[in-house]
């Protein structure tokens, strides 16, 4: 029997699934549920099997992931689970907004902007960025946005605290991140020139690069050893507060999150410079926000005590008046939530609503894959991928080959995914953005 046969639709715009470990709320429209993978069933069950799980939800863009679905949100009483954070610790999105009119994005200028960005930002899985001294690197992984002198409010988290006596594990490969700051990476990471119908924007997606991956790999292996897991069970690793690795992993996630924040801010500076040279005015950073983290959070309307909120491919969504926004510029409005579509689809800036509480104050992080990378490479030719983007009028990599496994067909329709969010009352649309040019690292 399919897991979908056990769903119970709630009038609040979501479905309830009773698992052995407890209920999971799934925020998908009927259309999204119909195409959801059967393989999600066991992974949804997994989200309720970790010790100390208090609640779990699935976002509209959910798809197969590491142990649990990408698009999984879990609250625990202290357990730090690893699959529900993933390898790209702190991965997230940032957006720049300009006052430059859409009409200024002529074909020549769009190509010029793309080339300038491609010269300034390292692209691809092994790309190098800016090398920094060991001392400066320590300041960055401990200081986050504060190490960049960023204004409070433009970063979701100015700094994630790291214990003074913690250091990067010497036997991990995390130190390779020391020369990758300001680099994009590959896969679904991107830099995209967009417009809201009147003005130009730039959105970009990246994370903690080799630093976060090296830390995650190190602790996945420690969890395997501690729990006696087999290689195929690695994604189900976790540390309870009694584990000798719990504190070290908590610090590693904080350091990886800080690195990712700084990486996005550095890319933002490079992109803003390229934009100013091309269009004559510098864009403003609106917000940067992560979607692969576990952090302690306080939600007095949901839990009596602070909880450890895991978001894997899911975005925090705190509405106006939430106590965690007290003292920030977003206290009276709720913070922006930045949601990209595929490189041929709409992207969005949302504003959280009080209804986000029923989704653990979380929404999706993108449109969500509907076709695997392997399937895409098997089913879509290079000529088809190139023609598709030309027909859509989106310049990819300054006119270079389109990454086949990032073609629009590989992703769910952004409008349908956002409809699931708005119909459930989790957030409202503030801005809808259309792509003009996309830059991606070719793996």
C-alpha cells in the first residue's frame, strides 16, 4: 500500500500522516502529492524515528534526500540528527534589489554582467575562492556576518555561537574551505539576474562549500562508529546529549553556518560590484537566509522548552511579533523568505504569516526536484536543454552550454509549490521575480 493512501486531509491546507513514531504534517497540494515519490514513504517514517523527536513536517517541495526527505523539518528535545541537516551545512539564499529599470537589461548588458560575475566568483564543485589566513578563517567561522561588519537584519543570523575551546577536527577535510570563500560551487547553486516587472534583482544560492562538507563527513563517520551503523545506514546517524560527540557536532554546525553566511555575503559583494559596473548603480542586500541547519529555537506557543529545530531544505519563517525577532528590523513585519524556482521559472520573496506555526515556522526552500540528475542526463539532450532556455529568453552562463541536470523540467512548477504555502496560510507573496540570466557551475 502506498503511503499516500494513509493521508488524511486537514481543512487547514495540509495532510496528516500517522507513522509509527507519531504524526507528520505534509504541506502539499493535491497535484504535488500526486507526483510525490513513493520512496518518500520510508524517509517520512525515518523523520519520526530519531530519539527525542517532538514534531515533524514536510514542505511542498519535498523530495528524496539523505535518510529523511529534502524539505523535512524536525523539532527534537536535544538529539542532533545528521541527515536532517545534510552535507552542505548552512546552505541558503540571498537576494539583492536595485533601482535599475528592467528595460536597462539589454542583451549586451546581460551578457556583460554574466561575464563579469563569472570572472569574479569561483564556479563548479572544486572551485577556489579567496584564500584567507588561519587567523582570519577562525574569525569567520566563529563570527559569521559580524566578521564582515554586516548590518544587523540583512543576515538571518548575524552569528551562530561557537564554543571558545572548539576547533575544526584536525583529521577532517574541512580545512579545504579556507581557500573557497566567495565561491559558488556546483549542483543547484546559482547566481541569477531577475526582474520584478519594474526593477532588476539578483538572487544567489550557495553554502559552506568544502568546509561544511568536510565537517559533515567527519561527524557522519563518528555517528556510524558510535551507533554501529552500516554504510547504507549512515544517513540515520545522530547524537543525543549524552554522546561524547554532541557538543562538537553542535559547534561544527554553527561554524559551518557562519562560513556559509560569510560566503554568501562575499559573493554578494562581488556580484554587486559586477552589477554596478554593468548597470551604473549598486544593488542593496535585502536578506540572506539558510535552509540546512539545526539550531536551538524558542517557540513558546508550540513547546514549553527550547527545542532543536532541524531544517533540511526548508526555510525558517517567523511572522511579525515572534519573540525570536524581538529587537530586529523585522519585529513588526516578519522577515523576508527567499524562494527560488528553476532557472526557467519564477522565484519569490514571501512574508511569513501567523499560520506558519502549524508548519513549525517553516516553508519550502525552492521548487524541489521532480527528476533526478541521472534521469535528466539520460532523457534530455544538450541541444534540447540549450534550445529550451533560448526559447524562454534566459541567458545561461553567458551563452555557454546549459547544465542538463538543472533544466527547468527537472523541477516542480514554482507556482504550484507556492500555492501550497499560501493556501495553508503559512506566508504571503510579496514579490514575484522572473529570470533574465542564470549562472551555474558546471560539475
